[in-house]
């Protein structure tokens, strides 16, 4: 199974490559990708350096151009496709059918991967993108159980990639409207959930408040670790209780089910986290590399090592992990 790791900047890319990533996915410094934050992503200069660093070491570079353009700004997305293709990247990660149509016609030899932002959860959906745009791989949303993933893979026309570690979201990828409800900027078109321009931390007499465009998302007591404010992971008062009403901060961790994912035919394991630090990228990549290698060596005797689980817990949201939708015992 291929290990696909995130990089929001050049140091993160080097950390991913140096710690064993087979492929690294990146984005440009604009709204054409779904991690559009100030200080994040690649300029022309750093992008060229990133390609050389990865490909000189036998690793692949994927470029995420996976937000949805509007008619008035479509050229920015086609320019991004052209830039990536001319630079010699290994694949583009796309979601919008119009962008895929342009890329498949303008660059017929370039590999296209269907982004998780496309929300394709069936073999029939993958067949549509394969027939019309010639996709070479599809990234499944994090809403399917292992059994459902297996059903998709059994009839899919292309290899399938799934998420193996990183932040979770209660929403279906590519369909989230919560952030745009509060800020007027959609993560699907602007490329950022909780845009930094709308985020505020306020020191109070008994801790810190976090707000998104004026909406109180959470309150952290003195010494309590404060997270980045997103509506889906805020603590709200419901009746007489204050709690994580929509989703509790936690991270996906699939170390314990790697043999199952390999058995059903998963082609690649993806790590979430382009918005995170080089230290995070290096830390997670090293653990996932060791685990995948151990699993592929002997899947029948493989077991997730306790030291791996501890290391990943230290960089998990809320310092806790879950199998998420992969584990549905009633199935």
C-alpha cells in the first residue's frame, strides 16, 4: 500500500520524504485547494524546489486543485492545472467536473485522481468519472465502513485510496456548509473551513474564548489546550448541558485495521494534515511507514505496536483517536 503524506510547505515536504512517504500532496497558494490558509502552500519558487526534492529521491508529487470554481474565476483553476502539468507533477487531485474535463482534454497523459472533495462513495460514481475523465485513482470520503469500502473496491474501475490518519469531520467532504453559514465563505469554493480572517481568540478573566465571525465556539479554562475554532467541533450549551454537541475533537487512526485494508485491496493510505507543522508530518509519516512495512511483511501476524499508538495519540486532536466510520459493529 502506497503511503501518501501531506505538505503545506517545503519543510513539511522534506519531513514527509525523509521519513518514508511514497508520495506527497501539496497545494498552490490560492483558493484552488482545500487548505487555503495564510502562510500555507507553495509559491512558484518553493513548488519547483519541492518537485526536485521529491522526484530526485524517487518520490511522487500530487497537486490538490480540489475546490469548486465559479464561472467568473474558472481561469484560475485552469491556470493551476497548466502550471502543475508543465512542472512535471505525477498527478492532480481534482473534484470539480469542469476542471477535470479541462485537464483530461488539455493534458491527456497526466494522471488525474478523484479528490475526497468529490464525495464519491459508490463504484457507479467512480465509473462515471473514469468513463468521462479517465481518472486513475479515487480517494474515498471518510463516511464508509470497511465493508462498504470493500464493496466499492470490488466493482471500482480504478485503484482506491483511503484516509489512514488525521482529523475527522462530521460533515461529508465537499458538502460542508457550516463554515459558510457563519462566515459567508464556503470551504468548497474558498478553500478554508473557518477562514483565519474570521477567527478570534479572546482572553478573559478565567480563560480564553474562541469565536468565528463573532459566534462563540468554545471557552477554554486556564491551562486548557485551545483548539482552532470550527463550528462542528465547538462546545455549545444545549438545555442545561454544555458539551461537544456535533462532534468531539478526535483523530482517525487505522493502525489496528491495516491488514483488513490491505486484504480488501486498498491501494494507498493517506495522511491528513497539510495545515499542520513539519514536526507533525515527520512524526506521523515515520509511524505510518513502519506500520505499513510491518503489515505488508506479514499481515497475518501484524499487530499495531503500543509505542506507535502512543506516538500518534500525542499529535491527535483532543489527544484521542478513533476508527470512525470504518468500525460499525452492527454490520
